[in-house]
C-alpha cells in the first residue's frame, strides 16, 4: 500500500487550533459562503446576470406570497428572505432542475433537491445579489452561475479537428462518416481541469521519443531488454503514439491534444524492437512501481501469463498502482494477458460510430472500450499518423484516470474502476456484455463522478457535516469496518486528513 507522511497533530492540538481560528462552530462559509465571482457578466468565462443559484437548508422551500417571493421553513416565512428577494428584484424562485430526477430518493441523498434558481432581470449585479442572499436564514450557499461552453473551450492545436476520438462532429475516418457524440467527451472532462504534473504514468511499451507534444515531461526510464537507460522509441513510434493520446500537451498551438495535458511519463521499454519476453514486462512493472508510477499503461498483449508475470502484477496491485491493458487485436473471445487478470482494467477498441472495432479482443474481465480505430497519434519527433488498435484505446482510459487522480489523488484502484464502469456509455447489446464490457469510456461523466476529497457525506460539497464526521472518527482506524474519514488512506484519521478537507472546503 502506498504510504504517506502522517501528521503529528493530536486531537487536543486540533481542538486548540479550531478554537484559535474561530472555527469551533464551523469553518468559514459553512452556511451562506461568499458567492463565486469571476469574469464579466454574460460572457464565456464570466457569470450570468439574470439568475443566481441557492442551496437551501433541509426543509426550506421557496414560496410566493402576495406576488412576492420568499423562503418558508417549518411553516414559517423567513421575513429576511422577503426583503432580500425584493431588493434583488427577483421575478421567480424555481427548482434548479426543471424536470425532477427519476430517482427522488437518490436526489435527496446527495442534496440535489435543495437547489433553486433565483431569476433576476437581465443585467442584474448577480455577485452582489448572491452576497446578499448568502446572509438570509435558510440559505446554505449562494453562487453566481458561471458561463462556459464548447465554443470557448476548443484547444488551438491545429490537428485537433481531426481527433474524432476526443470530439466527434461526424468527421470521416477511414472513409466512414462518424456519429456525432461517439467520442470520450474530452471537452466535458477538461471542464474539470486539464490535469496536474503530480501524476506519473509508467508507459510499458517500445519507448518514447522526445516529441514536440511530449517534450519536457519524459522522465528518465529503463530499457529492460538492453538493461540501459536508452528509452528512445524502437518500434515505429508505437510508445510515442500511445503517450500522445494519453498526455499530448493541448492548447499550445502545436500538433494534437491528449487526454491529460500535464502528466509526466515514465518510459519503460519492454520490447526489442516490437516484441519480447513477458519476463521483460514483469521486470518493467516492478521498476515502474518502485519508481513511483501512479498508473501503468500496458498497450501490449501476451498469450500466456507466467507466474513471474502474475507476481509482478500482484506486486503492483499491492502497491495500489492502477493498471490498464489492451484487449488485443485478433478479435478473439478470450482476453490476453495482462488484461485477463482481475487487477487490471481491460480496454477494447471502438470506432467513430460507437461500434466495437471488429478486431478488438474481448472476454471475461472486459471492462470498457475506447476509441481505437483510425485515431490520430504522434510519431517520430514532430509528425503524426493515423492508426488502428486496442493499443491506442488504452491511453484514453489511462489519461482519464490521470485526470481523475489530479482531481482526487486518494482514489483507490477499485474506486477508479467502479467510476469508469458506472459512467461508461452503454453500447449494443444493452447492458454488460463481453465484447464491449460496460460500454464506451465517457471521460466527462467519470470526472463528474469523481468525489471531492473530504466530501464524507457525499452531498457534493465539503462543509460542516463532513468536518463533524471527521472529528468523530479522529484517531486510528478500526481493524474492521468503514473508515471513510481516513482520506489519505494511511490508517488513521488525523491532521493530514483535516488539511485535505479544509483545502477542499466549500467545493
């Protein structure tokens, strides 16, 4: 298991700290926090001027009284709400979701039923309105509504329009018109951020060239067959292409974009030049784990899984390193190794019409599919080519996982896998099936479902109740049972967990 430095902050010291900080009742912005303000009104990157968003306390509902809007709690109208909404010139207060969620109980569990929209005349000072409403009894939080959109978020990489795998508008790939939307929704994923440089991916492949889309982020690695530090790509830029899909730098005016724009690559050459013993892979896995890789991208396949290979996989699993591997390119109904093993996320390939690529392997332990037919990828040091293969489907998933870890570095491999599978877009036939697993990768939904560190009650925000849960669990975790408050997974609830929670406060 990965270990992290433990804090020496004791419970007594914690209590002293909270009181000294004026947080004995609650840290800042538990209720009625400062509104989100950014940019100009009614433009991309700014906020809407005609409405603000409120999260109401449980049991509080909007009500219209004599043509005026207010909030009602326990059968009583909150007078300050009438005054504040009148000052704001609110024209209506309505549920944030125009169509109620199908699962009302689930919506209530996550607090989704407590959000309302306060409609305002166009051109209103929304930040000022939100600040005023944040002080109203019964309002937990008031926020302006940010304005974004696809038109303002397209990266400026000149080859990006060809990348149907990231944004499918119906582009032709291999002479076939695509199905709009049959992509991983990279734009939606990037709305949560394009990643941090804290994530390291071990690329067990043929090496990585110093390509213009990867330059400056390739760490010193190891060439296992040659037992050297020479990690230049030895097989038709295979590893370079895989890496570009995983983490080609985006929005830099050069070439193409990958899933994660800041990830660091640990190149581990395990072939010589394009094939090699599975013993090489086993050595490479151990090297990558020991070198601190968070994820292992294995765009490779072997027909036999030796005990040595299996033990290396278990070594990585015990270190809680996330492993992703290809389902193979022979269309066979039995997965190759290492994808066949349950500790590994097995990835097949789909095409630009959201159909399984005909040569994509499948079988027991099949997890999801991702674009892998006629996808643009990097080659050499400054060129690009189009290729087929489950090898090129895998990095879409690895890159998405890297984005997830950038958002929440405390996710376990099991949690990552569950999120990917639960958010995948189901393909034909309906439901789980061996050819396509749980469906095609949806990176945006995976990021949306990645929990915020410290959100212990899973209501989508880190506030007072989460702090109460953490303080109630302070100290060593029990040997059995749930220890969700141990955010950093070091076996105890302590100062580090508190720091993580406060760092995400109000988010």
